[in-house]
C-alpha cells in the first residue's frame, strides 16, 4: 500500500473516531430542557433532596426496629403509605410548586407494580425527562421480579425506601449535569418571583441612646 493511501486511510479513521465521539457527546447532552425550565429544574432538585432526607430518617428508624428482631420489616401498603405521607410533608416544606410565578410543573409519576408501566403528571417535556429517569429506577427493579400484584411485595421496606433514595438522586444528578452542560449559559431566566422581605428598623445610634437616657 502506498504512503498516500495509508495517509488517506489514517485520516479517514481519525475522522470516523472524531465524528463518533462528537455524536456520543451530543447524544449524552441531548435534552428537551431549555433556559425556560431553570426554575422547574431547581425546584425538582430541592424536592429530591428533601425526599432523600426524610427517606433516610425513616430507613434509620426501621433499621433500629429490625435490630431487635429476627426478620426485616417487609413492605406493606399501609406502612409504606405512612412513610410516603411523611416524605410528602417534607417535600411540601421546601417546594415552590404552589408559590412560584410562572407556575411550576410537577414531577409526580408512578410505576405500575403489576405491568411495570410508567405514568406521569408532568406537562413539560423537560420535567417528563426527570420523571422518566426517576421511574426508570423503579421500572428496572420491577422488571427483575416475577410477580402478580406489585414487585414491592417481594422486598423489605428498607430496600423499597433505599430504591426511592436512588430514584430521587436522578433528579439531583440531572440538575447538576444540565447546569454544567446544555444549560450552563442560562442565567437569571424564568426565576421564581422573590418573596417580599419587610425591611427591619435600623439600630439606634449611640447619640440617640444617650439622648434617651438623659430625657
């Protein structure tokens, strides 16, 4: 093979590698989120951190209970509902869902424990991405079980809650990657309307204090 042909072949290989890397980069950063979704993204991440905080509290309590017994606490719909109520209360304490202008989208979604299908209440394409990533964690576990009613019936409660922690981590990770990647140049766009802060009275000066003392 001539040097010219070898050189052309080498250049072609390099070009293919560069195009492949560039295409992979584009796919990894492909998203429907835009700068207009920044407020939604921030809120979803804040809600996720709050949820993880409460789940970890509940996991610690259950582990303490299980330490005195022979068997772990298994998932039951009733006990899980109680935990979910505490988690929702924690989320509500930090969420700007009902107090932001423009209105925010919800990430609320669900994985059917019977057929492993995903449904979401999200309205925007961006938050649907977050919802699908979150439920994707549950769907993967769901599909690994042979079940009749719900895959969670085959798991301990701690395992179910630990899975929730991992699922909410997707929102935190996605928010970081969005701000470091495709949305890194978004600044002060579509931010929530700030809460009005009542200014506090200025502290009295030493001269004012002295005058008051000698009145």
